[in-house]
């Protein structure tokens, strides 16, 4: 059920917007009684609108898809957004790509994932979360029983971060799609991930294109039992061997 925003919150949100065009966003939020998509991508919200978005997600029970990519919400925006998502069980698809979250933002998202019971898809592409951020997400994957798709593209994750995710995959029983494209994962990281698939029987799609995986690393990928319904994608030129069940 949707609860209208207070006048105070609307005014605060209006003050945080960068130009007149984005004032319409307020009315999108306040009138979205029947819509299932909250599309605020590339609207330059920054960190200031966090309190309003927090309130929206706490009270709105209609949004299934929330797209916040390319907004520069950073750590403070992520903190507010995730406060709302900790109690929101309706939103299933969250896109917060290109938002400068960093390691601390990844930690906040990870803590949210430990308790959120709604999200099915999460896009964290290009947020500079690095290995430490990947480790925070990995810890969440060990206990999260809902998420089925995770995008970690272009986050400067190397083998240590991949190994942390691999360890989580040994315990996770829900994730079906994992995208590591465009990181700095080398042979050891690829080996760790693929070894985990000998235990994990849930993951169906793994994308490791455009990493630093040598032919040695690819040899481990190709040894994975694809009859277990795994679809593996690894690039051997910039790191392109496609192995499909």
C-alpha cells in the first residue's frame, strides 16, 4: 500500500534537485500508486535526496523495480536507500550502477542484503568497490536466501575479491547469475570461482569476460562440469572462450 509523502519531505526533495525538469520526479514519487517501476536513472539526484527515497521505500508497497543508476548517490545516498530496503519486501530489482559507492557503500549494501527479503536482482556495476567491497558482498551472499542475479562489472575486483565471492558460492543456494565482466581477476581467482561450482549447483550463468585470465586460468574454467547446468563465459584474448551446457 502506498502512503503519500509529507509536504515537508516534498519540499526537501525539491530543494535537492538540480533543475526544474527534475521537480517532476517529486510528483512521480507521490502519485505512483499503481506503477511498479521507479525509474530515476541519470537524474543527478546526488546524496541529498536520500531521506526522501528512504521514506518512499519504507512506505511504498508498489515499486518492484528501482533504477537509480548514474546519480552519484555515493555512501550517504546508499545508506538512506538501504535503510528503506531493509524493511521493503516488495522491490525485487535494484539498479545502483555508476554511483560512486566505494568500499563503504558496498559494506552498507551488504548489510542490507543480510536482512532484505525482497530483492531478486542487484546491479552494482562500476562503483569502485574493489576487493574489500566484494568481500562485504560475499559475506551477505552467505546468508541471503533471495537474490538470484548479481552484477559486479567494472569494479576493480582482483583475485582476492573473486575468491571471497567463490567462498560464498559454496554456501549460497539461490544465486543463478553472476557477472564479473571487466574486472582484474587473474588465474587464481578464476580457479577459486570454478572450484566453488563443484559444490554450488544453483549458479547457471557466470560471466568473466574482459578480465586478466590466462590460458592457465581458462583451463580450470573448462574443467567445470557444464552438465550441472552452468553456463560459463570467459574471454581468453582480453581474457573469448564460451562454454555452454
